[in-house]
């Protein structure tokens, strides 16, 4: 069966003349036999035709758009905006769209950012910025096999990356919020809000996984920092209620552990506590920290009871008081 699929894959790759991708190609890609047939990596530098007329370049570009090589139209559009100023805006817009159609999203981001750096404030800057964000969204969806890369672009889209500073306007432009703040009445507002929501949900799920990983390592302080990221987003994140419940649970748990000599003997737990708290050496110091942690758990519980009275997570949280009694 494997040999049969490999033979079919070779045939499909050799018959690349078709502009459409069959369902079988998609199945073979999902099985890992061929590269993604939709994606084409476009050359960074294309030849500029200085001899062709403006009309000839437009005709060639439109003809190339119907071909298999989705990168090809970029050659003609680049020649247009280099040689003919009157065609600059439309040609550049189509130039960026070419990379989106080829699913070379990094190239689309680069070229859209280049336009915004040189022509920001022009009438078509809003649309070019939209194309940039569509490229960001495309890269996020395209990178599903590389979790680290995918989450890197999710962080960029939310402005949550530490490398996004005023010294890197290129990266700041990748934020959905930057577009919404600049163009609050944009006709594409709902589209961008949809992309923002998708990224927010992915980011929330990833941070929740990270928090749980730190809990397994007994690194409660770092886990609490991760949970706090989700809580700051609020109910807009699908995992908010779950994160709030676990924040309550593990505050109660840590409070209980701090008064249990056997559990506290765990070396890694002691190491993390001493890293983040000045003193946890004496019984009195541990008791004080335990009381503070339990008080914080009750504070989160009150928030949950007030704001989410009918949530099943609230019902579960109420049982935690008895599950972790004061020793």
C-alpha cells in the first residue's frame, strides 16, 4: 500500500501543470508523502523587464495569474511599479496579493511591511496592512506542524512577543490590535477581529498547557504567572473559567503543602519556593506564606462566585475548600 501511494505521489508531482490541487494530493500531503501542494516559495529577487510596455506587462501579469506558477505574476507587477509610476499602487497591491495566493506568507509580510514603511498614510495603506495581517493569519495556520513557529506568530499577532518594541516597527505591524486601533471604522474590522479571536484562543490554550507543565514540575510560582496571563484576557478566552478554577485549586494545594512537613520535603518544590520567596525556612514563615496563599485562593473563589455563578467550574471550585482543609 505504501509503495502504491508513493508511486501516485511521484505521478502527481511530475504532473504539476495543473493549476488546481486534487483532493488526493491533499490526502498524500497529510500522510507525509509529498510537500504541501498549495505552497510555493517565491524568489526574493525577480528580473525587471525594462523593455516591455505598461500594457504588455499588465497583459502578461493577468495571463500568469491563471498559470500553475503562482509566483510568476510578481515578476510583471514588480516591473510595473519600478518602471511606471502611474501603475505603482495597483501593481504593488497585486504584487503582495501574488505572494498570498502562492501562500508564501513570509514574502507577503516582508513586501507589505516595505510598502507601509515607505508609503504609510496613503489611501491604500489600510488595505496593504490588511494583506499583511492576512499573511500573518496564513502563516499561523500553515505552521501547524511546527508548534514553536506557530506560537511565535500567534504571539506576534497579539503583541505578546518580547522582541516587539518601538525599535522594531516591522514586528509591531504584525499585531491585529495595531490595525484596529489605527482604523477603528475599517470595513474589514470584523475580519480582523475574527483573526484576533482565533489567535487569542490558541494563545490561551498554549499558556494553559505551559501552566500545567510547571505544576507538574512543582514550580507553583511560575505556573501562577502563566495562569495570570489568561486571567488578564478575561472571559474572551475560552479556557478562562478552567484557568481560574485551576488557579484556585493550586493556591489551595500549595497552602496545604506548606503546612505539611512530609510534602514540603520535596526538593524541587523547596527550590522553587526559595527562588521566589525571601524566607520559607521556619515553621512560622511557612505558616505565614500558607495563610497568604489560602487567602488568595479565597479571593479568586469570590471572583468566580460573583462573576460566574452558574458555571460548572464554579460548582467544582466550591468543593475545593473542603478538599484542602487547614492543618
